[in-house]
């Protein structure tokens, strides 16, 4: 693949009352340009991953990126939307442009401003990613509760594994200064319904759910022909997208069929197996999603991922560290930013620039799974260090 990541930017994630969507976009863009050592004049085109779906009145946001640098004015700007996989959609659109030679340098930004609405308003907006003919009355916690229930009915109770995933990701977030929830939680708390950990959608408790977040992340992607112009580069061994059917009723919810297919395609494209990976960032919008991702990655056969999690194989010092950033669960989940953030977090690890999050042994390959809807859109990238 000709395209490589040569710079990145990342705002804090959280309830950022002082920053609107445009300010978030500009912050991440400027940081990415500075990190790559270029100006807006060097960029050929820009892409924005942004879901919105009523979270804001701003329905036409791609040109907000141009405010980051005077040199970006009049550059082509395109918004990409694919539910919670909007960030990866923007990256893949830029990859196509760079790999084809249509542009040499692309700027990709993922961003979302979610906290301007109250929780019911956010719930309604996110519900736009469901199949309206059958699921219009379901919240996303209710949608993923169906996955958890199907898993329980097919294989047994996943409660302990889900709780351990929450504990792990909160612990990981303690090392990430950009994470929204830098606070540890214990297993008993996550296992138990209480006033502070209420049932949101049976069997999912509050500790099983990701966050309502503001934030942005950005990447500069360049053609390999320009590699000498940059001090660092991370390459794509694979970038695969699969879209499954939209209705929940059309799928087997006890397993991640679409994400699993995307992962297998990425392995085939890269010529690797799960055992070649050094880390993974996966779409833990709910803890059941990470459990299903563990099995989709091939760490365990269907129904046996609970043992992998409970044995600590996905911990920081385990067989395959998953969500060292804290994941959506604790890092935060500003919808359009999530896929871009995953790529930033992997790139930092691969080049030894992850600060406190950095693995002691620098990994040689990392995988990210960015997912939209109820396992509908699945984008899987496998990244490797190229320079730096």
C-alpha cells in the first residue's frame, strides 16, 4: 500500500464545555500538521469523519477543517458518515485517494460534539444508526443487550468477563492523559447492580457502557514517494471494510459475523495471524462488544472468549493487549473521532511515542477494529512501523 501515516493529533476526550465542534476539529488538525512538519498548503485534500445524526445543527461540517490553516482554503473537503465507523470511513477514503495517486498528502479528521445534548437527546441521535423499520424504539444499550442475551443463551453467562473488560479498560486509561475517565473500578462493583451502577438495559449495567464524549483526532497521510520528507511513518499492511445487513433480526447475535469476516480479510491481506499482532484497539462500545471481538480476532473459538478474558490474556501483560488506550469504555467515544483515535493510538505504540501507555517491548504490528451500528460496518486496519 502506497499510503503511510506521517503525523497525528488528538484532543482530550470528555465533556469539553469550552470547545465547540469547529474548535475541536481545528485543534486536532493543527496538531497533526505540526506533528508532520507541514502546512495546509502542502495538503491536497481533507476528509472529515462525523456522525452527527442530530447531535448538532451543523450538518455540513467538512470545511470547518479549513479554518486550521490559511493554506487549506479551497482544498477539497469531504465528510464521511458510517455511524460509529465514520472515522475509519474518512481514513479509507483518504487511503484510496493517496494509493491511486490522485493526491500526495491528505488530512483526515474525526470529530464529534455530543455533550451539547442531554442524555435522552444523545440516545435519540445515536438511535439513528439502528434499522428504523424494526428497531426505531430501541436504544443502543438495548441493541447490545440483545447481543449479550444471545451470547448467554448460546454459551453461558458472560457477566464476569464483561466486568473484567471494564476493570481492565479503566486501568489502562489511567496511563492515558487524554482519556475521559481516568478512574479505576473494581470487579465487585462492575458485577453488581447498585445505585451507582444501575441496570441500563438488562443485562448491561452502567459499567458495561461507553461514554458520551466530545473530542477529535487527526492523521496526515502521505504517499510513500514522499517518505524522505518526514521523520516518521506508519504503514498499512491491511485496511479492510465489511458491511453486514442492517436488521438485527437478520443476524446471529451470539457472534460478530461482520467484524469477524473483516478481521479474517485483513489477516489474509497482511499475510498474518492473530499470533503476529502486538496489540489491538477494538470497538468496545459495550463490554459485550469487546468480548465478541476477542472471539472474532481468533483468540478463542465462539463461546470460549470468556476464559481468555478471565485468564488475563487481553491485559497489558497478556498474550494480546487490547485497548491499552482505555478503549471507548474509558478513553471515551466521540463517535466520529473514534476510528481516527484508534489509528493514532496504534501509531504511537508502533513508533514508541505512546508515553505512559507504551508497551515495554515495542510492537511490530497492531490491529484496530472500528465498528458502526449493531456490528453492521466493520473497518479493520493492520498497521506496521515504517520509519522512526
